[in-house]
């Protein structure tokens, strides 16, 4: 597991998210997770998933949509800064009740319930990425996290065309 970023330079924690351009204005609303649920949330909960580095954010989208979509459909990369690092709860691999929850595949009700509780109890939660086992994802409840991040930046995303082969 890659160690969490040390407080170097500014000591900030930025998170990154990649969305289709048409959804870029509502990146922090958790609409998709609300409608269908996600790895760490049940349907009906406005969870927002992001990564602590842009490369993992790209891989998280590519694993579901493929590189072709990232190359041919407009996407926007969003980043923001967590204001208060004490609001970030870290879930290490050993803290996960069932190690199979970190394996790609279906997400069962136990995993979703565990994530729902994390979303209720913490403003931000860092969980290991299943796409890149040595990386971290940040998740938060869209309503609870309002006002706890700032410096939102968005830029048009361009995939290196060599990845679309």
C-alpha cells in the first residue's frame, strides 16, 4: 500500500474526480451513487467518489468505461482541497471486515452497509482503491461535505491517444 501523502509543501490533501463533461457541473452531488448505489454505498445515498491522485481517478473511470470512451467523449477532471485534515477518516486494508471487499467484482449488502456507516460517521473517508491496490480513494456524502472542501478546479481532460489501442 502506498503511504498516505506526507505533509510536504503546503500539506494539503487534494482529491480528483473524472466525469463526462455533461456531468461536470454536478460532480459533487452524488447523483449516480444515489440512483444505483456504489461499492461503498447503498442506493439512495449521495456518495461522491474521488481519488487522492489524478492517475487513480482516470483508472477508476477507465475500468468501467474503457479507454475508448475516455478518448472519444469529452470529460472533465475536477480537483478540490480538503479544508481540515482532521475531518478525514482512514480505513486501512486491515480495517475492512471482509478482505474480499477489496477485490474487483460485485458489491454485497454487507459492504454497502459498512460504507453507509462510514458516510454517516465521517465527513471524508479514505479507502483503498480496488483498481490500484496501492492507491487511495476518498468518499464523502454530498450533503455532509458541503463547506468542507474548497479551491475547486476543473479542466478539460485529454487522454493520451496511445492508451486507446
